[in-house]
C-alpha cells in the first residue's frame, strides 16, 4: 500500500480581487517500494461531480503510486465545492408544479414542514425544475479557469519542492497530468501557464471551452418517482469577461507545445462537437487523438461513446501510457514568463519560490 499524506498550504492570492487567506489542500501518495531517479509525478484532476475525497480517486492515488512508480498527487482547487451536487435549492417556477401534483392535505403538510417537499413529491411522476442555491462570492467561486489551473500548478511545484528538500530522488522530467472532462481542460490551461511542467497529458473528454461560462449546468437526481432537475447558474459567467482566453483554440494558437498528450473523445458527446475537437487537436504538436465511436466500445476501457466515455480510469491510463511511449519535456523553466491569451496578459514569476501569477485584462 502506498504511503498517503495530506498537507495544507496557503493558496495563491485571488487574481480577480487580490483576496488572500485561502488554503490549498494537497494529498499525495509515495510508492511503497521507495523512490528512485525513475520515479515520476502524476496529478489527477477530476471534473464536475468528483473531488479529492471521491473513492475512485483515492483508489487511483494508491494503485498508480505502486503500480507505475509515481508520486500521485491531487489537490482541491478554487471553487471546486461548487462543482458537486446541491443540497439547497429554490423552485424555478415557484409553486406551480407543486400545486399541480399535491392535494389539499399535501399542501397543508408542506406548509407545516417545507423541508418535506421531496418526500411529499417522491411518489409523483414528474420532473421538478429547481435552481441550486450557490453561496459563491468574488472571494471564492467556480471560475472554471485561471485560478483552478494556478492551484494545480502550485500543487505540483509544492510537491517537487518537498521531495527535493527531503532528499527524495525523482525524475523531474516525468510529470503526468490525467484529467477527466473539465479537469482535462484545466490540464491544458496549466500546460499553457507552465510549459516546462508536463511531459505527458492524458485528456478524457476535455471541452473546447468551459460550457458553463455561457450556459447553465443541469444535474438530474432521482427521488422515488420524481426527477429533480437542478440548474446551476455560476458567478463566473459574470466575472470571467475574456472567455475566449480559455478556449483550446486560443491556448494552443502559436504555442510550441512540449508535452506529449493523448486525447480521448467520444462521437456522442453532448458537450463537445468531436469534429471541432479533432480539428483543434490536429494542430497541437506531440498530440494523439483517439476517437471513440460505437464500434470502439469494448467494456474494458470504454463503456460508451458519450461524454467521459464511461471510462475505466485505471485501464485507460495504462493504455494511454503504452500508446504515448517514452518521452521527456526538454523545455526549461522561465523565471519570468509573459503569456498573451486573447485580451488577457499573464505574467508568471518564479523568482521567489512558488510561482506568482498576475493577470491583466
């Protein structure tokens, strides 16, 4: 069993309003057999609906550390608590749907105990639209972009520093990012912010740009016979003004990519036009595009051709590593780097230890 550790460090200041005081949790697992010059680093980045405490990710941190001789890393990131489900919500259409399905006794019971709404409606065959009550603020929200990627880069640089300070050998040229859905998109953004960092990126169904910056997210939960349709209206739609800066088209335009990447994409993805995704990836150096159609569903790696491919994460990772082969990112770290993405200018400064990011719009 791999050795598991969890640390908390001061997080990067908020690039949107300068606020500080946030914590960054980083969990990591070290191979049980010890470390050598061949030991690499892997960071796992989940999408919506998963997080650092998810059982599948805890399992991957353990299994991958020992099986592949990797220090496996995962971090919480800016606003990821708003990427999960919703415990609190408001009725989207007021009481119209409720009054249609409850009799007088049911309505009186609801008036006495409003928290009993789901129980009262659970025997009804209906779809109830609600709006999630999010407590996002300008200090902490699901930005789906730079702050989340900054946390990922910070986590990796922190682990590298810890390993060096403790005299533990590892291969700094073997850093792997494995992301699912939005998590994979964040790896592309991290790769653009820190071109020296990754040697490998495994992308399972990254969107071309964050869809929920322009449309609401919908999540469906079954309660008995009733289907609860939960809608999320994220603050980032208002705060993130330069949405084009987060598009894969922008990230890889005139960019010399040094990471070897493999991109898995299904043909029946409701969030991504696979033709557009394939076109984007075809222009990225050192990239492999794997299109998954119905005929490619093997129930070993891919169980569907929809978003996320209903993939077996462990088998997908093994297949991806074999497909990409041996590779090292030879790019050197720039102490100070300036990056222009659409109307957003990013300055990255490594002169004082962990990188400091400054954005100008």
